[in-house]
């Protein structure tokens, strides 16, 4: 038995202390699970609402098209579970965008956790779209997700759509032709537009901090 299989069997009993990764067919999660493994963060995949409640926290991954991702999430049957949970939830990239009310990508209604919109980087800004590469992230205020991460740390982004800056819900911001939400928070819901699993030590610190909420 491999070490990875042994780890997964140890976490399979009741889900306590385990992060549930919501699997709804919206992207390759290999780099995310590899980062969780490196940090010894216990996780399991959630494929149906029947298994949702036994976990202590949740990650919503996602790449690609926000509208299509929302359709897949609805098809999974887990939308109501996500909206109603009081446990910590972390949306990553498109997973963060799903926490907003609306996306210009497909003119789609999303989860509506925050009353924000996901908008497209327009060519009028004279910037290259998609926004790809490392960018500096600045916290709005001291918070548990960015604990022990120096101010102005660089994280890795790949996205053509951004969540509008809002002083109430923006946890941290970045600038790419305009100021946008690099991370958000509302109650128990968190989101990061960058890819922590591809952002080296600082990104893995984000995942570790979330696992300790």
C-alpha cells in the first residue's frame, strides 16, 4: 500500500479534521492535492450532497468558464449544501468567482454568497488578457487566511475575469490596470483569485492557514 493510499484510508472514517474538496468536473485538481499532501493537510473528494456534511471545511476549485462551472455545480446537487453551510469554505480561482452574484462570463447567475460581480478585463485598459503570472497581493486588513504572510507577497494568477474591489468583502487586492479583489471574505466563506497551489511557499501557507480555521 502506498503512503498516499494509507493517508486516504486514515481519513475515510468520519471526515473529522478533513477538508472536503468539492468535485464537480470543473478542472484538474492534481496540483491542488499535491500541495495539500506537501502540507500534510488531510482531504477527501466530495462527489455528492450525501457526503457533504461530514467534513470540517470545504474547498471549491475551478478553472475555465464561470458560467459552465456553475452549471456543473448545479448538476452535482451541492449548491444548497454550499449556500447553507456554516463551516469554512475556500473558493480558488473560478471557485472564488462562483461565490459572487453574477459573472459577465456567460452572463451567469452564480452562488450569490457575496453581492459582487465578476467582470472581464477589457482591452480598453491596454493590458494583456488573460492576466497571467506573478502579481503582488496586499491585504486590506489583518486576517487569519494571510497569517504569517508578509505584506506585498507575490502570488500566481491566470484569469481573464476579475471580481470587483469592494471595501467590505475584499480581503486582499492586486492591481492589473485596475484594483481588483485578489481575495474575499464573507462570514465563513473565503476566496482567492490566485492559485495558492502554484504560488510556492506563500501559497501553501494560505492552504495551511485555511486548514487551521
